């Protein structure tokens, strides 16, 4: 069940008639694909930023100066710190190096993955003309990497944050329906392509419908009665209780299980051939 796709529109505040545990609330977050995708993209962008900006040994103050006029010189490896081993000769090191600009000696460091550098070995150093102490090696200069991160990571991070906000908001609405909603029975109508349309009435007699998954041996069949919970202020926002994860438990408990008994007079849905104003699928 896609819990982030069943709630439409804003859900006003309403008194709670049942309560749900904190772990169940947290578990529902895993049922929001928008929230999960948003968190995944955010982690990927942060990992990209870390790999491109914070592992080059260049201080943040140098990011701007390194984007300007630069020059190259020859430096010397002064120290090599082993970090982790890999296959064959490929290992990860922190390489310290020194170089001189205008008679002034400077020091820098950078991560390196590959064959080991030796102390005293020469390497090419790129440094800022304005601030010679700002340098980079191994083509890990932050100016180009910062531009790459901003161009690709910035929009991706914005979209991810919007997805997190949307997914978390919809799950909060779902929780509001579970804890504040009214319970009624819905009659299953058309069943096709793994989905079933169920119709129900709210307490004021308004007619609504929702689409539920109809797969597997326990799938609802035509004319079955299934329990639904709908928000009293916006009855079109409803959830099929049997579609909720089993860990969603409330006090008092929500009724579960479809029946084949006929709907009561107060809950009788409109006939299948009766025209119904479109209130939106919940």
C-alpha cells in the first residue's frame, strides 16, 4: 500500500479518538516512497560534496581563491600516512607535501588512492597566485569540483528536500486520519488489474470511494465489506484498514477483516450504476 498516495488535500486538526505508538509512527515513514527517495538522494548529494570538497586537503577558505588565477610548481612528498589497504597495490594514503613559491615554503596534504608515494618523490602542485598557501594535487582542486557539485548537487538536493517535506507531510496526514478518523464499512465494487474500487458513506450521508489493492488470496472481492477509516472533517480522505501494515496498532484497536455481509442501512453505498459526483479517490 502506498501510504503517501492516499491522502489528498490538507487535513484539518481534529480530536484524537485513538492513539498510536511512536514506533508505529516511525515505521509508517518507511511506507512513503517520496520520503525514502528524498533521504536517499540527500545522502548521495552529501556524499558527493564530501568526496569532492572535503577530501582534497584544501581548506574552505581556499575554495574561492583556487577558482581564480593559479600556477603550478614542483613539490616534494614529505610524509605518507597509510589509511586502508585494498587489492594488490591499490591502497589509500594521506600524502603530505611541501613546495616553495617566491622563496616561501608551504605545506599541504591530500588523499590518494593507488600505488604508494615515497618520501622525497616529486609531484606537481597547483597553487593560487593570490594565496600561495592554497594548493592542491592529484587533480583534486576544489574550484572545478565545487562547480560540479553546485551544478549537479544543488538542484538534486533541492528536489530531495521537497520530496522529504512532501512525504513527511503526507505521512503526518495519514497518522491524523488513523488517530482522528471515523470508522465505517465500504462495499467493494469493480475489481480489475489488481485494484478494487470501494464505496462508502460518511456520517452526513455523503458518498465517497477509494481504491485498494486486490492481490493475493486475501484480496477483497466484489460486494465484500471492508472497514475504512476516514477523516471527519474531510471524509474523502480515507484509508482501508486492512491495507495498513500489521505493526499499526492503536488504542482502542482498529477493526480488521473483510466480510461478505450486506452493508447496514446507514453505511449502504450507492449502486454501481448510480451516477456519483467525483469527490476524488482517497
